C-alpha cells in the first residue's frame, strides 16, 4: 500500500536550499586525493589511552587542516552577490572561517555552523564539537530550525524579496503542508532553557563554506562524491570520502565544487597545494593539535 509522507522541517530546509543552488549557481567540480597516512598515525599515537571525550577524531583533524588551507586561499571562503538582471556581481572574502557541516544529532541529520575555526586548534575543535553534541540533547530540533527560518525570512524582507518571503510563510503556516508546532505550553517551557544549554539560530545559520564528511556515515564505502550543491551565497562546498587503501597508502578523496561565476580552477590549485604540504608533514600536523 502506498504511503504519503510529508517533508519534515529539516527536509524542507534542505530542499529549499538545494533547489536555489541548482537554479542560481553554475558550478564546476574537481577531486583531490589526500594521503592521510601521516595524519592517521599521529591521531593513533595521540588518542592512545585517552578517554572518548579527549580523543581527536579524524573529522576534527580534517576540519582543522581545511581551515588552515583556507587561510591562504581566502577566495574560497567568501560569499558572492550577483545580479543577473544587471549582469554584475561581487565577492566578499570572509575574515572568519565558519564551516557548515552536517551532523547526525538526535537521530536526525542537521547542518551545524562551526564558527571561527581559523583560530581554533584540533583540541579546541574537539571540545567545540563535544559541546555541540551536549547542547543537542537539550534541543528541540524543529524549534531551532524554525528560529532560523524566521531569521532568514526577515532578512529576505529587508532585501525586498517579498514574494519569496510570502511563499515561505504561506507554505509553512497555511494548507495541507503547514508545519505543525509543538504545543504552546511546551514551546514556552523550551524558551526558558538558557541559550547556552541548547542549539540556537546562531549554531544553525549558514557558514562561509560547507564541508560534508560522507565517509563518516559509510566507512566501508569504496567510492566518492560526484555531484555536490553549493549553499548560496557560499562559493565552495567540499565532500569527503571514506578512507581507501591503495598501494599501502590511505586515501581520502575531496570533492570540491566551486561557483564558476566567481572562481576558476586556478583559484582552487593553491588550496590543494597547501593540503599537499600539510598532509606530507608530520611536524605541521602535530603543530595543529594544541
């Protein structure tokens, strides 16, 4: 028997962003194979006899390495503004490196904004991610996402995107596909939880670049991402594969999608060369830990 299932709020957010991406961003993609042998050895030695909370995961280490490479390639950590009617545009290089990364929290996939990674060590990123997971236990995800949706709608109205804002309001508030909120009493009780103890719009708003570690979801996956959306107004998205053993090497494939309006392949090359430098040097990697 066929069963109809309405999109959850998180699915609505994803579908809206990805549709906007395909409609508005002409993008190209390249792959980069990283030999993570040195990194794995360092993490193995560091994590020996550490508690679960003290261990540095491969995901955390890769976030640090990516953020360090972005420091010397600021074009990749930028937002683009383009007017198709006037055929004109500009990019804004962001000072902060705020990486949007999907996490499985409370049995749901949700994208979290990891702020200011440019100034954090691997240990600090580890603690940051642990804190995100702790906060998620006190978070009603749909309420947190609703706060982000309201914030985005208000931004749209300020930019005179009135039709888009109206469609969003009608779609979520009226008709068969309206979003069902939790009871008012429960909502008021949730609002009383201190912001430091739960995820807020600040934790879920868009970052400056997106990194998806697909390999962490399916570690036995013998493949790589071939198609990737860019979250507007970001200009780059990166997907990471699982570890593949080849010729005594441990390889993780980076799929790098970039907005072709603002970037060319030549802009990606310095980023990949910097990654080459990092992954080849145990000394550099060890310097990123503390």
